[in-house]
């Protein structure tokens, strides 16, 4: 009998090259150890350093997480307002805020920040976090206990809150050279944040945070690109991610495991409509327009992009190629949108006319919810399932500015074609372009040089942090 502890190839694949820890109970979260059956093996391998960092974070989380003695002690000190720095556990509380795509990106950003600063990440469950995701860390929950003292104030936290870091700075209630720090700080990193809160991305301010046992964060932005510009994080980040543009790809697959009800939606849909295709094409249509749509200029754009880039075959409008092949190649298009018009149009086109390549094209759209309904459970389950299904395609087309698309591209390890944002109801020309990397875009980055204390173009500081394809002022890691 061979008792060798060498991992087999299947174990390696199943654990995503060491991203996932072994030994979880499979029944409580089927997606954890089944995802490898649905996705091609990623060409991007996590570094050994990242894998060991994840394992040591898991130990920290077990030791300091909810209901441990360390947590109980830290909570006592939190309530009493005393701060003792030394060996006590420090925490980062992530507030549930904004649409689901945004939340997935901000939670990944918060987790990376926790890794870089040796903090324990605790997740405010909001309406549905516990319903949508499995627990990612073994042995203890990532959910913030319901009796956390400030939970009922999370909604009202904003730039003007008394414990808001930027607000305190502005009012000279705190400064970066102080030794006496409060037991917690609220970090406001939402899109409407102003200069003082943006100093989060400066080294001196980071040094101050190091002394604060509890940080509470609200954000709707993927702020990872700007972490790459903080000198004290630079070296650690390049060890964790030698391939720079893989941050969300690795952390996303590690953290975001669909819960069993969502996994059921994903796998049923996949087997029904995607599994048998020779090629799968995802098209994510997100139209930021208050009118209901569908819009002709958007439909024209989808066709112009997919045909011109040869992602989909042309149709023969003269219907001259009449004899269908015996066993034609099948392309499955998974189109997601709040409106059903685009997929109906595409479906009709490929039914009414033959393709010039002889391929057949199936067009599928899981839901058409009409409008965003962030507070509804089934709606969010479907939104999560659709992001995940898009990530299982071979070729992906996404919409500008949409975090929904960023999640899909990152999980899938896909460099998408991005549909440019239409202006004045006109189809953009060119209609789309290939993304530089699969990383999400940070929509509201700071443009500040902390040392020189002046404005700078933060997209021109290092070669691996650049302006985004879909938003000229955004930043992304490439
Ligand atoms: P973003 O606004 O595109 O950056 O993405 P978010 O996910 O943060 O917010 C958009 C929300 O609208 C989603 O979470 C869904 O609730 C809904 N939504 C937008 N597009 C779709 C779609 O194609 N399918 C489904 N099911 N929901 C969508």
C-alpha cells in the first residue's frame, strides 16, 4: 500500500493549485471542491508565497476570529474604548454596501488589505452575504457576529461621521504623529470620498492605522491598484503576485464560493445550455441609462464588436448556404442583461439565417430582471449565478464601467473585449477593444503624491498600474 502524501494531479486541480485548503466538509459547500470540473485549468498559478500567506491567514483567523478568547477580549477593549497595542489581534470590518458586483470587488480589496496588514477580516452580512457565499476560511466564520456593537450604525456611516478618519483629520482631532489612537476608526472609501479620506493611500496614515485595533471600512471600489502605489506594500505585493495582473483572479477564486443554492442554479444552467457546446461565448450587456431599452445603438454595437473581432460568425442574409452539416459545430452564447431584447434579437438572427461558417449558434439568457433589485434574495442569487456562468465561458465580451463584468472576467481568468460606453445614443467606433489584463478597474482612485503633497497622475507612476480601457481616469493593474 502506498501511503505517500504527494498530492495527486486531481487533488492539485481540485484545490486550484493550492489556493484552496483541503479538509473542508464537502456537503456544506459543494462549489468549493467542484468548481474545477466546470472551468478550464487556469494558466495562472498562484505563487508559493501567496499560498503560504493564505494558510497563515487561515491560522490567524482561527485564532482571532469570532467567539475566540482573543475576539472576546478585543471586543471588551473595544467597548471600553481602551487601546493596548502589542500582540492583540487587530480587525478589519467590511461593511456590506452597493450592488453585488461592487461588493465582491470591495471584499477582495479588503481581504488583500487585511493580508498586507495582518488583520482579521470580518464581514458584515448585510441582507444576503451569508445566503450567497460559503465560508472561505476553515474552522471559523468570516461573518461579523450579529451582536457587534456598531452594526446598527453601519448604514449611517459616512464622511461626516465623528469616527470617520478623514473627518477627524480635517478637524485636527487626530494626526499621523500621535501615539494616542482611538479604539476604532471608520474608513470612508466610497466613490464620493474627499481629500482627507483619500490619504488612506499614504504611508504615514497607514502607519497610524497600524496602532488602531479596529478598522471599519465602507467602499464601493476595487482599490487594489492604489495599494500597489503605497511604498510599504510594494515588496510584499510583488512577492504575493509575481504576475501582477492576477490579484483578483486568485483572491476571487479563493474567497467567493457560491453557496449551495447558488451552485445549484449555476450547475443546472451550465448542464442545460453550455456543457455540450464546442465553444462558449459570454456577452455581458449593462446599459447605464434610465430609459428601459433595449436600444438599437447597443444592439448594433454588440454585433459590430462580435462580428468584427470574429467572436461570432457572420450570417448569410441571402440564405444561399442551405444544406446544414450533419454534425455542425455548436457555439453557445450566454448573454446576460436586465433586458431580454438583445438576446432575442441575436437568437432570431441565427435562427432566420445560416452562418457563413456552417456553425450553429445557440443564444441563452438566464434572467431578465428588468431593473436592479439589490434588496431581493432570489434576484441577487441569480445575479451571482450569472456572473459565475459568464466566468465559465471561453471568450468574454463585457460592458464598460460594470463591476458585474469585472467579476466574471477575473474569476474566469479572461481578458475580455470591452464594449465602449455609448454617448448620445450612438454606436461607438470602434465598438470594443481587448482589455490589457483581466483585473478590475478602480473607478475613483486618488491623484496625489503623498511625499510631495501635490497632485500627480497616479496612472503614470509605475508600468504595472495604468489607466483603464473603459474609464480614462480609472486605474488598473496590468
Ligand atoms: P454594476 O452596477 O454593473 O457595476 O454591477 P453591480 O453588480 O454592482 O450592480 C448591478 C446590479 O444590477 C447587480 O448586482 C444585479 O442586481 C443587477 N444586474 C445588472 N445586470 C444584471 C444582469 O445581467 N443579470 C442579473 N441577474 N442582474 C443584473
